[in-house]
C-alpha cells in the first residue's frame, strides 16, 4: 500500500494517468485542422461576419486544446485526490457529455442566431483559455488538489473554467437545437455542479485557507451563485 502511494505521487504516474486525455485532445485538435482549411476554402465566396466568427471560434478552440495538452503534460503532481468512482464519473461526464451534441444533426439557423451562437462559443472558449492560463500547472480533470489558485478570474469566482465551458456549450447547443441536445446540455450542467462540489471538498481538506477564499467568492456568478 505504501509502495502504491509512493508510485501515485510520481510525475510518471501522473503523466500516464493523463495520457488518455492527451490522446483525446490530440485527436480533437487534429480534427479541427481540416475544418479550418474548409473555412478558408469557402472564403472565395466572400469575407463576411459568419466566416470571421467561424474561423475565430475554431482557432480559439485549437489554441485551447494545445494549451491543455501542454499543461496536462507539465502539471504538478496532486497532493490529494477524492476517493471513489462517483466523483470520477461526475468529472468525466461533466467534461465530455456535451461532445454527444456534435453527433446530432445540425439545424439551419438564421444568420443573426448563428452569429450569437458563434459569439458564445468564441467568448466562452476565450474565457476558458484565460482561466486555464491562470490555473496553469494545477489543472485537473478529476477532483484533485495540486496548488491553490486564487489569481485572475479566480479572484472573483471559484470555477471560471467551467463557466467559460458552459457559455461555449450553450452556444454550440443552439446549432443542434433539439430535445436530445437540451437533455445532454442539462445532464452535463448537472454533472458539472456535482464536480464543483467534489473539487471544493478536496481543496478544503488540503488547503485550510480555502474556506476563507470560498466565503469571499461566488461559485460561478457573482451575486447570484
């Protein structure tokens, strides 16, 4: 048991634990490249707001993925983890359930609605990228405690990364709007809320100052929640 604990505390073990995520995000990043090429190929029809928002959204997503890959590779080893399978399920479902929306048939949107959708995706992704940069090598998918980050957007809200992801996911859902898309969106949001609670428990256990920090910040929306 002691040997297992020592092994889990090593950087090699943490890298191996992150390797499925690294493979997944690499796959997602590779898939974005032909989509970007297709966008530029359509530029021959004329440069407009729809084209600009589409390209910017994809570029922001690609930068976000590359940043995640670097941080997952270089991140600090965890000081503590939340035991049990249910917190892991909540973390994985909260992260990836929304991917199922992309498997649904897209719908035709009026240009203003599409621009709103693309703006939400771009803005949510950009804000997520800002949060990830501040989180740095403390990033985790599972509920783990690595380092306590309270700078940047974390000075105001405790989970800015999840807020940015939620905004982007709402924007994406508009492009695939259906009862099933709304169900997937609702389920992912529910799992994200559970995920936040799991993370806050382990952070409170490891960092005594977290209770003070929690009392001074909102979970997601200042003044509301």
